[in-house]
C-alpha cells in the first residue's frame, strides 16, 4: 500500500477479530510475520501500517498491532504492542522517515 503520508509497505495480514469480553465490538488488527526474533522496531513499522486500515490517525490508533516471529527449531514468538504507545510509535516512525527523506540517515540496516 502507499499512504497519504508518503510511505509504502507490504502488509502480511490484516483483518478483524470477533467480539470478545475485552473487545465488545470486535477489533481490527494488523499482523506482521517475521523470521527470527521480534525486534523492537517492529512496533514503529506496525504503527505506520495501521494507516492502511484507517487513513485517519485518530482511528488507526485503535487497530491492534501483532507480530509473529518464527525462530529456528520451530519455536514461535507472538507480541502485541500496546494501544497506548501508538502515538509515540507513529511519531518515531514519521521522524525516521523525515530524516531519511532529508538524507540524514545511513540506509544500511544493522543488528537485525
């Protein structure tokens, strides 16, 4: 997808969960699948990806952000990022985008 904020991405999965006691109207979620351990930066990526489901940040922050990590020997890791951190996570993503667009970031990825 390409967002109106000037970034693009490939979403692994997104959709809805049924009604539960905790989510009495059901919930929408974005799920990212990783090979290996789930790194902390995934929270920023998923905050940006929620814009695909709702283009308005006021609504995008309600989307659940879940990462699945598949490790060697069949071990799995699941992590859901808290809704209360969405605004912070999205702002970190947008600042990194701004710095990249301005040419202030080394594009080489390390420690992944």
